[in-house]
């Protein structure tokens, strides 16, 4: 004996669903054909869905994953002083030490731009003595090559004038003087 469901009214179907399992059919759908919301499903919108806990995903911004903890308290962190100098701290105690010295966790908006000379000096200090000497020799060689190119483009008269003025300046500066002493007048 076959039972024809198509001849049932909407009230009969709703009653049948109630009898079969509290308003849900065998697929876990409610009367409107949608899966039910678990009571805690929409309480914490940062939680991602899992195989046993379906939930909508709300990606409003960069949120930490479900089991990652608070990612805002991880180290290393960046800190800035009032002049805009950036440092990296590796622990909570280091952060507290620098905070007492006036460093902040947000870069100051009115800080002047970083001085490239300071960055270059720090990079040079980080090099070994042999690397530093090799770098300075290569810089000097490139300056000499640039001057040679410029001198090659001069006419012979212009070249004589440049060389004459260079030897005059060199002749005056060849005499060593102590710091702060005025030049000797002839």
C-alpha cells in the first residue's frame, strides 16, 4: 500500500513534520527547507564554520582564526619615538621598558621623515671591517670613473683650466694646519 504525499495539505505536512522530529525532517531542514540555526551560532561572528558546527561567515576585517588566541599581543612588535624612529621589541618586558622611555605603538603622524644618513651609517656599522673597506673602495672607484667621463667630454682648453684650478687648490691645502687655526697669509 503506497502513501501519496502530494495529496496532503500544508497543515497535514506541518503536523507530520512535528511528529517526525520536532519540526525537522530527516535531512535536518526546518519547515521552510533551511537548516536550523544553533543557539550559539550567531553569538560570536568571528568563529569559522566546521564540519560539526555550520555557521555563516562574516569577514568584516582581518580577524584572528578560531583557535589562534589574541593575535594583537604577539611579539616582535614595532614601536616609535616622538621623532619617528622605528624600533622592534621582542617581548612584553622590552615593550614596557620602551613605553617608559616615551615610545608608542602607533607611528606619530607628525614625525619628520627618516634621515637616510642615519640609515646608511647604521648599515655601514653592521658590516665587517673588510666589507666596509671593499665598499668604500668601490664607491671611490665609481666616483673616479664618473669624473673621468666628465673630463673626457671637455675640450682641451677647458681641461687645462680645470686642472690648473685643481692644482692651485691642492697647493694651498697641502700645508697641514691644526684644527681651528687660520690659514697663513703670504
